[in-house]
C-alpha cells in the first residue's frame, strides 16, 4: 500500500531549477535579433528610463507603427528586464488588439506568475498551448503551472508532451516525478528522477533530482533503499555543500540505518544552515535519547519548541511526516 508523503521538501527543491531554467528560456526568447526599435527600448529600460522608453512607443505609433506589434515589443523587453507589472500591461494591450499570439500569452502568463496571480498565469499559459500546440515550451510551462496549482493529473499530458523537447527534458522529467509522487505513483516518480539525474546538463538540475529521489527512497526502512537514499544525499552535498536539505537527508538516512554517531554532525549542520527547520532537532533529540545523553535531548526539544513558537511555524515535522509551495 502506498504511503502518503510530505512533499514540502520535494516541491521546494523542484522549484529551484525551473525558475532558473525559465530565466534562461525567457532570455533566449527576448534577445533573439533585438535590433532597431527593440534595441532602443532595451537601452532605455536597462537604465530604468521607463518614461523615455514609453515615449519611443508613442512616437512609433504616431509614425504609423503596428500597435499590437509595438506593445508586444515593449512588453517583451520589460519582461526581459523583470519589470513584470509594466510587461503585463503592454502584453495585455497587444493581445486585446491581436489575440492570436502564443508568445504574448506565454510571456503574460509568466508575468502573472511572478506577480503571484496563479489563476491568471494558468489561463494565459493554457491559451499559449491552444494557440500553438506544437510548441513544446508552451506545453512545459502550462504543465508546470498546473503542477504549481496542485492540479497534478491535469499537468501530466502537457509534461509528457514537453519531454519531446531536449532543452526542458530534465525539468519535465522532474515535474512529472513530482506529479506522479503526489498521485501516489512512487515507482514512476523514482524512475523519472533517475532519468533526470545526469540529463540536466547543469549541476543544479542534478542536485534537485538527487534531493527529491533521496526523499522518496527514505520513506521506508529497506536497508538497500536507505543506502541508495544516503548516496543521493551525499552526491547532492558535493554539488551544494551548504544545502540544509542535503545534510538533513544524509543525517536522516544515517539515523534510519542506525549509524547514530555519523548522523549527528549531518543533522547539526542542517540545523545550523536552516535555523527555522525543526526536523533536524527532532532527530537529534531522538539520537541523544538513544545515546543516553538526555540533557542534550532536552535542549533539542527546547529548540523545537522555540522554532514552533515563531510566527509562521506550523507543527513539528517528524522523520517520516504525515501528509501535509513557490518562490
């Protein structure tokens, strides 16, 4: 019988990579052949001279420029410079004049995501797929947004379609793994994380997949799976030595393997790197109890109580928490 899992760590780590990947994808979309008018806009916006950039737009329209194309160009350049609200405003103007522009829907959806408007983001990214269903980037972004919105089953067809495009293949594999894990298909999730490891072409991608695979492997008590989970966590530590997640998972694996004295420094390191996480303290308290160091165990429980008493802290995570999300 499949056990429900806590995916707080899974989701937090998953989101690191796509955010970076999206920045690279967006950069590719925006910079392609920026000459003439777009180059002038880029120069002004790079210097935060927004009024002057928008004066260029007014002048271009007065000279007979295509309004939909002009608004799209400035919206795209604002997007490139992460000026989300202004980008969204001009992309909306462009789409009101010419609705059939999948790239405008795509960029507007990403703007809404950055502006914490997930319903609007989802609608625009799905519209981008509708306008251009052959674009695998559109499929990935739509599936990813559905995943972020907790619509795991709905995300699957979009993410499977995105697998066909190499630039987002690793990200799509990891998104599929998370969706399948949330649907209780842990075997599939593990297989996708294993495929993602080494296919990312970037250290951050491997780190994300290693951490998430370790989370799944450490759910049970099978020694072979625990050893594999430990190996994943240790590989993640090498990629990111200051990762509290990797150190916690290594400590958790060692704890579950009964290697308490080896688990201790890993968990202490995790606690130091993330003082707001009670999970390392919980396991440290159990270790000290088992080693007969009851004073140290009481100190760790005081640390847990202190963390839980802080604003925004909810509950205590145990070694295998019960079921319980973005940048």
